[in-house]
C-alpha cells in the first residue's frame, strides 16, 4: 500500500518542486499540494492522509498552530514532518512536544526527505543524535508556561505571585529558569523566544 501524502508550502515554486520530485517515488501518492491553509485543511479533513509535509512558517499562520489543529482533528493519526529554512534546536524540541515526527532543514536532500517519510510512516520519530529526549527535557514546565504567558500580559513578578498564589521569590526563581532555558538575559528576550516557539496561549 502506498503512502498517501499532503504537502503545504506558501511558496509555489518550492511546493511544485517538492511535489514533482516526490511524485517520481513509486511508494508515494501525493494526494494534494497546497499554498493556502484553508485548502490544505479541507484536504486532510476529507481525505485519508498518512503523512503531511509542511513548511514551518506559512503565510499568516505559524506551523506550530497548524500542527495543533491537525492533532485536534478526528483522523489525528496523520504523521507530520516539518521543514524549515530556519533551524534551531529549541524549535525542534518544541515541534517534538507538539507531536511532530520529524523536523528537517530545507537544504535537506530529497533522498533524506524520502527516507524520512518512509520511516515516519512506519511510526518512527526521526531525531538527530545530538537532540536530548524531549520527554526528559521539555522546554518549559507547566508553571513556567503560565508565568511566561502572564509576563506577555505585562504582569509584574509581584502580580504573578498573587495570581498563582506563590511567593515573589518563587516567581523570580521561575523567571530566571525561563531565561536560562530559552537562552536569553531578560524578560523581553524570554517573551520574544516564547512567541517564536509558539508557547504563548
């Protein structure tokens, strides 16, 4: 049985190049290739899709938001592969947290992409050796995510402590840990990284 695929990339030339190459692989059936999220969602809602290959940064939509929508659909056993021209280890970890099976750079060869599609279809994660297991090392804890969302809403540490019924010192400790985990030195930097990683509700 062939692997039924859907593709989405808001750059038509990139999308058509990807489609044309994958269509030459006998094991792969390209059910649809889309530049808009609306058409893509209709496809995966009404057609039986095994593997989705999608760009991380789409026109007006963050790929992580689209992953959440896909995972919330009835046929959410679809396997998702993200591709991006911009790669960071933290983005890869966040993708894994959201249930993405593989995260590839756009300069990845077609041979590697095809191999990844087949592996993912079989139920495997394709993760670089250097990447620590996300289950053991999530980006931010549940309480830290709550705090960064409050920071985005301009809560001071004192106001956060009252909101979460914890001491101000505890909040300060969490903020320090958030900055360390995100590799930044300030609350502003933490907010910027949290937005990029789609950690904000």
